[in-house]
């Protein structure tokens, strides 16, 4: 799709919101003011990425959305039964094969054995891990482990995906490859995504929208619609328009540190 076609497509779904923050603030019991008046929403087919300085509250935002953090004020509106969460670490169980790790979430939700096997096989195919079903985590590369983690969340057909810097520990080549893979998957599934990263280039390449957060307490200080449409070749990263947008966001990031 072109950017215009994508905007029309998003309009055609009626702006249905899958995740909404309204006036969200968070002060921890020790007095740390983590978040201040955060308001934005994510609809199906929107890939929203949040960037900002370390400690600005990005991961706290995801933990609130997932139900792992309480004590906030304001609104966090999301159906947590439809959430898929991909952590910074793949968190695979070492005694389970790829197949059995991918089946785990479906197993915990009481889905019968035959159905969870079918779903796991489908998810493994989607993330290009077919042929590795019987391997254990110790036999996988870092990139393969993250794809296995992604497949594990896919078995529940989530309407919302939360990504907490999932590729941050990987080398640059593997990271770019997985960005390409995630973008392909997003084009197929059109879930609502909230992604956290320190990489501006990663944010621009993946996203339909990039939000910049300030230093603590985290506030939204920049909001960018990404104009590149859904077809994003690997070489987009080297185009002048891509570099220009990254530069604008980088300037906001510098101001956010101030």
C-alpha cells in the first residue's frame, strides 16, 4: 500500500481502539515519578513505537498495559485476554523443544492438545522456524530464540502485541533481519502493536507512528506519523527520506534528555 492507501485502509476499520491510555501517570511507592499524563491509543493495523532515554518509563508503560504493574492513575483500556507479550529475553523453557515452547501459552489457556499443536505448527511456519520443531533452546541462535518467543505469543491470535526491546541484545545484522521478519508478519496479521526500543532506525523502519518520551517523569514530547506505507524494502534504511525522519526524531531525543 502507499501511505495514502494505508491511511484510507485504517480509516475503513473505523478507528477501532485496541489499546488506550488517557491521562496515565505512575508514581512508585518510593516516590519515583515514572510517567506523567500519557495519552494515546493504538488501533488494529497500527504499529506504534515509543523511544526515549533510559529510565523514562517506556517499560513501565508496557507493564501497565500487560497488567504486570498497578498503582497508576488515569486510564489504561485494553482487553488483556487478547495481548501477546514479547520480552527483552526470549524466556524459553530449556527442557522444552521449540514445538513445546510454542504450545505453552495455549496449554496454559486450556486449549486441547490437538488444537494447540495445530496452532503451534501454524505459528512456527509464520516465523520461519519450520524444520526446527524438535530442537531445544540451547541449540538455537539468539535470533531463532526470539522468533520462537514470537511464535509462542501468536498461538493465542492476539489483537495487541507488546514488544519490550525484543531485539536489543542481538547483533545488528540479526536485528535487521528480524525487523524485516516482524514487518512481514505485521503485514499479514495486522494486529495492534506497541513496541519499545532505543533504536531510532528500528522505530522508523517498523512503525506507522513513533512517539518520543521525555526523561523521567516520562511524557510524550514528539509524535511522528511514518509515511512509508506497508511495503518497506530492506534498503529503505538508506533512503534520504528515512535518514531525514530519523534525524528529526533524534533531535527530539536530544531535547528529551535535557
